[in-house]
């Protein structure tokens, strides 16, 4: 292990290289480009012994990944925004066929309008595609989650693809320090990929994705849903093992200054760093506030969220995506639903921010906190309990 | 360096402002400190005004938002004064380091907006033309950054510059850094 | 010294689907600021062939109404130097923009 300065995108490519991936099929799209470029460089100069397939679109990229993974290869891809949207019809196939593909999705705003900057509209629009979904806060988490991703995905109790989400630009083009593992450490943690009995093989033919009548589709989807839900146990296990092996601290949900908190700020991804600074500032004023960070979004970590919110009077949930016409932002509606029958049942409010890469500042969190406190004290109400935080009316 | 120090680099697309910000962060990380560097993200176009950021601290840097109140502003191209408010948010008595052919006194006389700053000047363009035969001033401005702020050591930056630009280019750029360091004029006791 | 500040539109001012109703509105984006070098035309040497006008990628060379005289529109010229490069009689020189 050694401490280095790296661009977040390079940290991803470095992890993929150390993981000894077999196949990469990707199509460039800002701001994922640095990942694709770095990986193609590694393959071109021989540092990574893998097949790099340059497809003509993201639809083909994921198709190629699916084909390769079905034969038992260790596969990686990266995309975001319109690219992820173009892959959309294949996302459920990758998951339903139980293929342990790892993808880094550099969260980019879906068009219209043409916006290359980061928000979670792309991954949230795909939240029901049956993939495991993680959110990374910085270069260190990106490196670690990709590394753990291969291990978790390939675990026989899981066998599901993993989408590691990282905010476009703010978590791709930033240079920062991180500790990277060396090849020996990775080889011990991540064994060579096992090829399943049923893998696509001309000598042992099998049939995948056949027609399924109404009399069987339900069972097929339930089996898949069960697998996704129970994968949380394996995630917990691997997070714990990796943490003790490499001196990290990975939990499915991470809390910050929540011990005696009355109001919690719950969110995912890069903004958690800035949120911590806001929490510190509010604590200086004597406010009883803390942060709850979800590292895992799918499968939804019910127990951890309920546990973390158990003593709270109110919760402010932060989304970086709009669920058009929906019951609030995506994370807000899921958190509120999860807490519906909980004992303490805190008041839950939702705030949408960071759309299209609009900067999220400590002031934004402080504003939202003060508003949540006002609502809690009965001083004001927010219609339907959620709103956009950063609109110029 | 306990607290967070935030630096903004102003240049034009193609002048290397982003690379300069990157190298400043790499240098700090090399020295065991914490740093972040990122450009003002977006489509890149030669000649268009560009801003890059770098942050420095002895403690892990948690905030990932843009820089609104920089402690230091570095201007790679003085013609930017015409169209960009480089002083925006600069903390009172913050450092402003400018690539210019003028003296500090002339600058202060010509531009009323330069109040309440610690002004540093360097004719980085002349150094770049002498040493590199091209008006690419980013490495020279890195040298002036070290002189003006002392946030990283000169030798660390020179080592990194040699690694970044291989061979003869590395040596030349390193010379630009060193000359800039020596020729930077700062108007305060550093 | 005046700094350009483009007013950001408000929600209440936004046209439907953010469709821009005015054609050719790129004229409002003055890219002359991007310039480090400026083309200067020597009127004595200029033969008014019009090649600079044809080559300019930004349509920043304007043809005057009368007399086929060409001049640079400094609001948009980005200083790429293609006009100077292509001028068959070398009537155009690229000159460093002065420090303000």
C-alpha cells in the first residue's frame, strides 16, 4: 500500500488494472472519458493484459460486456448520463442474467438540456434495473469500492452487477491523495474469477434468456430480487474484511456526529464531505445535528437507515435528482417509506440540489438545516415536505 | 499550515493553468500534506478564460465545493483583467500574483480595483520566451507561486516538473521554475 | 474597469423547454476576449482578394459594403492567425494584445 496523488479517474483505472480485468468495453462520454482513456492506455502499453473493445455506442458496450461476462470473464465498463440511458434496455439483462460486471457511472445530468456536469438523474432513472448501487465520496472510496465491487459481485451468493456512482467532475477530475494497494495485496484479496458451470461455452451449450410465459416470470423476478436483497450480507462481510485488511473504515451507512443529534442530514456521494464541514459549523453554534451517509443505495439498507435515524426528531434528505411528478426526490421518497413504521418516526423533509453540476456549498446545507428546524418547531411548512433548494425563482 | 489555504489560477485555455494547479497539488501531496486540485469544469477551448483551483491543508480536506473566498489568486495572463474579475472573493490582504511586464507600482496605479492585496509580480512571459522559446507561462508561474506562498518547497516542484515533462523539456521547464522563483517580486515581507 | 456580467435567467423568465426563440443569438456571445494576438491588415499591401474573409472560421472578417474592403471584427476575432497564414501577399500581421 502506498500514498499517492491521483486524479479520481486515474484511481479508478488503477484499481481496474490491479483487479486484472479480462475485458473492457466502453464508449467515451464526458466526464467519464479520463477513465476510458487511461484504461485504453494501460492495455495499449501492456500494463493491463485485457481485451479492450471499442464499441460504436454504449448500447453495444454493455452488450459486449454482457457477452464477455456470460463466458465467465471479469468485465469492467464506465459511462454516465446519456450513455447510461442508451444502455438502459441492457441494464436489467446484465443483472437478471446474474453477471458480475463492475461499472463506474460518473453521474451526469440527463438531457435536456445538454449538460455535461454531475447529478444523479442518470443512476436514479436506473434504480430499478436490479443492479447493486454504491456511491463514492472521493478518490479513495472510488478505488476501494471498485476493488471490493469485483469481490462482492463475483461472490457466489451474489453474482450481480455493481454500479459505483461518482459525481461527474467533482469525483472524476479532482486530484487528491489516496492510499493505493499493491498488486500482491490485491491478488490476496481478489482471487482469480471462477467460471460458472453454466457459462457460455460451445462445448457445453446452455440457453439464456429464453421466452418466459406469465406462469414463470414472477418467480424469475422474485429470485433476482431475493438475491439483490440478501447481497447486503455479503456487502457487509466484504466491507468489514477490506477495512481490517487495509486499515479503512467501511460501513454500509456511515454516521458523523450523530450521537446526540436531534436533526439528521442524510445524503449520498461527494457532497458528504462538504456536509461534514456544515455539520461542524452548526455544532459550533450548539445545534444538535449530524450526518448520515449512504454508501450503499441498492439494495436499500433498511436496517442501517432505521437504526441511524432512531433517536432523531427530524431528518433532511438530500437528492441530486428530480423524480418528475413523483412523491419527492428519489432518495427522499425511499427513506421516508423505510421509516414509515419506525418507532421514533422523525419528521422527514426533502431537498433537491446540485442539479446539472450546480455547486453544493456548506451554506446550502446550513440553509436546509435551519428550514428543517423551523418546520420541526412548527414555525413553517414545506408543501408535500420536499422542494428544490437552489432555484432562482 | 493548519488551516485550509485556497488558491485560484486564472489563465486562458491552452496556457497550462490547469496543469499548474495540478502540479501544485501533486507537490503538496508528495510532501505528505493534503491537497485537492480541479479545473472549473467544462468544455475546453483554446484562448477562453479558464479558472483552476487548488486547496492545501495539513488535515484532510473535506469540502469539495468550488472556491469562493480564495486566499491566493494567480493570474497567468494580464489581458484577462479586461474581461474577468480576478479579484472576486479574494480575502482582504490576500495574495495576488500576476504575470506582467509592468512593475507592481504601475499595476496599482493603472487598476483601481487592486486594493487591499499583497501584490506580487513577475514577467513570466519573458522567462518563458527566453527559456522555452514559447509563451507558455505555467511552469514559471508555479515558481512564483512557491515564492509567494511557501505552501510547497521549490525542490519538490522542480522534481515534479522534470517528471511531468520528460527529458530536455523537463530540464527547460525546471529552469523556468527556478528563474521565476528568483525573479518574482513580492510587495510584502514573506 | 467594467466587468462583463451575464445575467442568469430566472425560472419565471424561462421559455418553454428552454427553447431559444431568437435565431443567430450566438452574436451575443462576444469571443473577442479570448484573443492574445490580434490581426492587423496593412492596407498598402492588401489586394482585396477576399481570401481572409473566406478562411476565417469565425466569420470575424467583415466585407465592407463598398470598395471590397475587409476589416477585422474585434468583437469576435479569437486571434487564431489563419487569416495571416493564408494571406497570399502577407498583408496581415499578428500583433500581441497589450496588457491593459
